C-alpha cells in the first residue's frame, strides 16, 4: 500500500497550530497589559506626574514603530519556511529574526533539510520548532527566577550608587550593540552598508532633534526605515552587495 505523503506546510498552517500559537501570543499580550498597568500605577509613587507618564507612553509607542517593522519583515521571511502560526508566535515572544532563522536552520539540518532551499518535511518542521523553543527556554527560566532578585544584584554591582548603575547599564548596552554591529561591519556587503547608514542617519537625527525636540521620538524609527530602504535600493542596483 502506497504511503500517503503529508505536506509539512499544511501542518504548519493548520487550525490547531493557529490555536496553539495563538494561546502563547495571548499570554504575551496579557503580560504586556499587566506590566503597563502596574507601571502606570507605580508612576505617582516615584514622583512622576500624569503628564510625564502620558508623554512616556506616547514616546514608547512611537519609538517601537521602527523595530516592529524590522520584526514584521523578518516574520514575512520566516513564515515562508515554518508557517504563519509559528513565525507569529516566535517573533511575538522573542523578536530576534536572526536567532529564529539560525535555530530553525540548525533544527532542519539535523534531518538533512536545508532551510529555505529544500522542501520542508514534517520531521524537519518538528525539529525546527523544537530547536527554536528549547534554545530560548533558558531566557524564560532565568527571567522567572531572577526578576525579583534584580534589585539586590543591581545594588551589589553599583554599591548603591545610582550614577554607577547608570554607567554600568550604559556600558552594557553599548557593548551588546557593538558586538552585534561589528560582525556586520566586517562583511563589507549590504549588512555593512545598512549598519553604517543606520548610525549616520541616527547621528543626523539627533542633531536635528536638538533643534526640533518634537522629532526626537521618531529618531529610531526614521533611522531604521531609512537605512533599510536605502540598502534595499543599493543591493538591487549593486548585486555584489547582497
């Protein structure tokens, strides 16, 4: 009797997958709402006025547009390989297109399928999903058991000095983004161009926002989108940059 071939993408985009992944996304949304409400209630306790909190909400919403567009573009590429539900769930929870693509590729390679090139099989799909989930579960576990101890860790690292804490936090952020950028700068391709453009445009936007404060909230969004668009055009006309 001839075996029935199962289409992996039918499984990936099936109703049960949408339901399962939708539950996870709903939990993320619920968590975001709870955090936002608690943060808003805590505002007056730390001396923030109603006007300051509303301004913070507005600034956060505007600033998130740029990164969200990047995540959306990554989700469009990921849904082609692992289906809409999984791509939607993973990038709603993690937001790192690079990590998800690498993890999915490692998973499919274990069963002899190259992500984005070979035809996806049910086994490869399963390996891709499990690899993406298991490789990121450590972050969830760490955050769960360490969140209520972060105040003590911060105090110990900074010795109770708020200025030192700001310095440590700033240095950590600069270090992380420098490490991420450096690996693209040495490639001398489209990634290098987009990285340089992003930094140059952000520098220009900062100078502009010093004279026009209302623009400051849009700096990140404009820098990301402008760098993406210019790089895409450059890669189209100069294939060697791809």
